[in-house]
C-alpha cells in the first residue's frame, strides 16, 4: 500500500477510512436500540459483534495510521496494535445491549441542522436525533447549510469540519458574522486528528464538539446543553426586545408630552412695550420647570417661572397644572396683579401633602409699562436678575421676595414687594439649573462668575444672549447634559 506523501493527505486517508466504520458503528447501535424497542432482542448479540469488529478496526486505524508510524518510503511500520487491541466479544452468550438512555426523548427538543458531506453520516445522525425527539434538516456542505439556515429557523447546528465547497471553518465564520444567525449554537463534528481544528472553531464561537463515532449518551448530553443555552439566549433576546420596545414606546410618549409642554409656553414678545425671549433645556426627557408671561390687562403683564422638585413625568404634570392655573387665572377671588396674594392662594391649592409630597418654588411678578413699576413675590425661588445701564457695563441687582417653598405649609402668607425700574432695564428670570453647575473639580460654579455674564452689554440678539449663557454652562460642566433643567426668560422692559 502506498503511503501518503504529506500530513494533509494522511489526514484525508484516515478520514476516508474511518467514515464507513463510524457509520457501521452508528447504525449497529441504532438498529440494536430499535430491535430492543420492537421486542427482537435476539438480534442484539449479532449487532454487538458487528459493532465490536468495527470498533477494533477503527482502533487499529487510529493507533497505526499516524505520522509517527509512516516511514519515509511510505510503508506502514509493523506494530503491536493487533496485540494491544481489545479482544472481540465471544461468539455466543453476549447479552443483548441495554437500551441506551440516549434514545429517550430529550427534555428540550429543537430543530437541528446536520451538516456533513457523507450521506451515511447525515442519515445515521439524523435518525439518532429524531429518536431523541428532535426535528432535523440536513446539508452536504457549508453553502447549502447557510442557505437552509437563512431560509428557515433552526435551534442548533451540527457542523462537520472537513467538507468540500465550504468547510466547517468557513461555515462557522459566516454563521457568526451574520447578525441573524450568530446566536445559533454550533457543535463541531470532529475526528480524532481534527481536534486542533476544533479548538480553533471553539475560539471562533463554536459551542462544543462531538467526536466520531458518536456516543448516543454523549450526543444527547451535548445537544441538550446546546439547546438549553439557546433557550436562555432566546429568552434574553425576547426580554431585550421587550425592553427596547417599551423604551421606544415610552420615548415616543415622553416626546409627545415634551411637545405639549413646549406648545403651552408663550411665544416671544416681539412688539409693544415689552420684548421677550426664553430658553428651556430639560436635563431629562421631561423637566419640572414651567414659565410664561401674559397680559392680565392692557397695562399689567404677569411674568412667572416655577420649578417643581425632581424631574420626569410627575414633576412635569405638576408644573403644567400649576402653570395652567396661572395662565388661565383659575384662582377665584384672587387679584392676579397682586403677586403675594397669588402665591398665598397657590400654596393652599398645591399643598405638598395633597401632591404626593411634591412641592415647587416660584418667582411671580407683574410689570406695568405705564408706571414702570414691577411688583413681585417669590416662594423659595432664586432671585431674578435686573440689569440696568451703568456706563460701559451694566448694574446687576437681585430681585426676590421672602417666602418658603410653595406647598410646604398651610396658612403661609407671601408678601409683595415693589420696584420702579429705569428705562432700558432687562429682567432675567431664572431657574436654579442655570447656575447650579457642578464643575469637573466637584465645586459649584461661583455665583459671582454667573452674574458676571449679565454685567456686560449683550452682544447680538436676545436669543444669542441666552444661547451664550447656555454654552458657557455646558463648557464649565464639560458635558452637553446639565445637572438640572436650564430655564431662563429675558424681558426687555
């Protein structure tokens, strides 16, 4: 017999010699199980002798047809393999094989694709799997396997290493590179001298391997483990899809809510005795800030900004509700030209004990262009900043009234204070999110530095003025997202 001339040829020779023996062993085991199930135990001893003889011959090939035992001339070196090989079972008296538990239905079953270039291997393995309760499909090479995987859902792939057209390595790479298939568990089918290739396959994502010939118990265990992992992966993917769908639906609803909140904010005043501009940047999808201005009568403009504790849907609902009360004047018997009276009445309506523990701060003012008088009251809210001309720079003054948070305690009375403003004054009504900026050092943005922005005459339009302040806050924070809702109104009075 002429020996192969290189390692690759020797490997193919071993593969070709072992393939029919593996099929004989597999079919003899399968037939023995079927005979036992059908009550024909008499066939058991003969099938066991066939299987024993095939295993002997397979052992001889594995022991002797190796690189070390092939001479340079290509002759097989004599060995003691025959003596070392296990003795064949006696001619008679062999007990019929005990039905292997591998033929019982697996607790977890699935659709399995068997990929092998040998028709006998495919048929024998498919029959064993079907006896275990699985549904099978077969393919003779990697290309056909990929076509079947993309045409119908599968739960697991049994993939031979050595095949024509596209071998197991190439097929595995394409499976793992395809997002629709990458989650499938792949179990490599290997012969003894292909374990190096199997290791590379496992490094590339294969789940496990099965050596030839197939042991029914090992086959059931490996496939059961693979299907169990696939089930967990499918559950995880289903959970992720559910979470993503829920997030998308919630995001859409939050976006719709944010659009509503913005829709009820007042358009900037661009004509008449007062000009206004505003900027709102929520720190989350929905913020707890609300603001507005509207004419109570031809000579009294209400100006307000409130900030509900916290963020999200609850804060937004409370801020919108309170804002609508102010916008529509829904406080019977209250003169909305008197800021102190407005906050006193609001406090009773929005007591935190009736609002699930939520409260808000508010700055509320009324401006009269004819008298240039500003009346204001506040409840725990930051002061508005009044900038008036003063030479090359502007004078900046804080305007706020005394008073605790709104809703904290029933019976709280808020006081109105008044100021007469000079011509050319600009009023900035702010939320604390405009200046409570945490710097990368962990310190807070100094209030003096924040107010310095308003001392210089604004360059550009009112919108550009407010945008410059936002850019400054983001630059100091070192991030686009700020700690709190950024809300500010500028009114040129």
